[in-house]
C-alpha cells in the first residue's frame, strides 16, 4: 500500500475522461465525448491536434457519436437526468444546432448507426418494461421510425449495430450470447 499515489480532493475532481469517438467522413476532424467541462458532452478536434472545441452544451450525459457519411450531422445518444432512457439526437457540426430525433420518454434508444446515404439512422430500442432490445430505423426527413425486429429473445442481447457502407444497406447486429454478427435484411 505504500506505493499508491495519494490524491487530494481538488486533484481527484480535476481528472478528465474521454470516450466514444468517430472520425469525420473527410478525416479532417474527430468528434468525441469528454467531461472537460464537467459533464459528458461532444467535442471536436482537428486531425492535426490542438485544443478541442465543445460542440454540445448540456447537463445531460451524452455518448456514442456517429458522424453521417455526408458530414452534415452527428447522431448521438443522451439520457435525461441519468434515467438510462436514452434518446437519439442529431447535432450539426457546423452550427451546433441540436435536434432530438426520437423523443420517447418511456423507452431507450441506443447505438446510432447511419445508412450510407445519410438518410436514415438505425438504433437499438427497448421499452422500459421490455426484457430485450429491438432494432428500429428512422428516416431523417420524415422522423418516421420503422421497427426491424420484433420479440427478440432476451438471450440474444443485441449490443451493437453495424451498417454496411455498400449499396443495399445491409444491417448487422452484434449479439452477446452468440459473440458474433447477425445479418438483418432490410
């Protein structure tokens, strides 16, 4: 125990965390989640380095940024007061304009993944009372969601979405139990 570093309370509170990151499609910058300002918000940083710029300003926790292939939007998830009922939001990397894409108070939407044409976002969704996640895709222009899976067995535990960048919009869901990807036809 003698070799453990001792932290003062001010030093402990000055530690910072960096998580969830994604490159811009042109590779010129990256977006990431950090608590530099005291809360987990989105920040951007040039590929060449430098001090980051805060993109979102919110008291709510944010995670899983995903840059649209056309570079116009960043999708991310944010919960309300730590309730774990995440919504999917969009933020413009140019203006900082924020839009709540899903706005569902009784379910959680997580892990946004863009279609190759930047017109849709796929995500996992789980009602407060549901034992498992399902997959939905929402059209950015109409804000209309489409349920892709139904009655997914809890043991499958969908944990990640991957959208193929090739034509055909193939969607793959990672499953904890099977430890692999399951192709979903759209």
